[in-house]
C-alpha cells in the first residue's frame, strides 16, 4: 500500500483500490520533495490544482487519439500525461501511461485501446487523492 496525506497533514496508509491495488493512486512524497525543492507549499498546491484542471483534457486527448488510431498524436498525448503525472506522483496514471506507450511503440493498437480504456477511472481516483492532499495541506496550515 502507498501513502497519502491525511487531513492532519501526516502521511498515512492508502487503501488498496483500482487495478494497481498494491499502490495508492498518488505518492505524496513526490509532492513533498517538490515542496522542499522549491521551498514553497503554496506553489505545490497551485501546481496540483493546475494539473487537476488539465487532467481531463489530457485524458480525452489520449483516449480520442488511441480510439481514432492516430499513433503519432496518441504517443504525444500519452507522453504528456505520463510526464505531468510523474511530477505530482500520480503513480497509477504513470503506470498506465507506460503500458499504453509500450503498446503504441510496438504498433499494438488493440492493446493500447484496452489500456487507454482504464485511464479515465484512474484519473478520477487520482483527482480524489490529490483533492485529499490539498485539503490536508489547507487543514495543516
């Protein structure tokens, strides 16, 4: 099980959910490292909020391009999702994006479609975990 930020701002154990039950959708230690690196918790909160706003569009792009069979655009979209998700510690989305990317790079469109179909639900779990993180930060302040 992974760790998530509790309302008190401490790390706690995350429940096992989703296809990657051994991990939480979000690893809060990534956000803690970012806050330490930039010496600004408000920056990290704004960063998380921007990621959250942009996530639905990134998911739509991936699913749309994979569904349409546009491998070049799908690869661009999945890389965008993977890299941005890694910055906020969205481990489940990073793992799914890696799997979709692997399928795209080998020309396995059916495999890419199968994995891309899981991204929307994973994104919702990620958004819920990030909302809990932000709420915990607000409570701790």
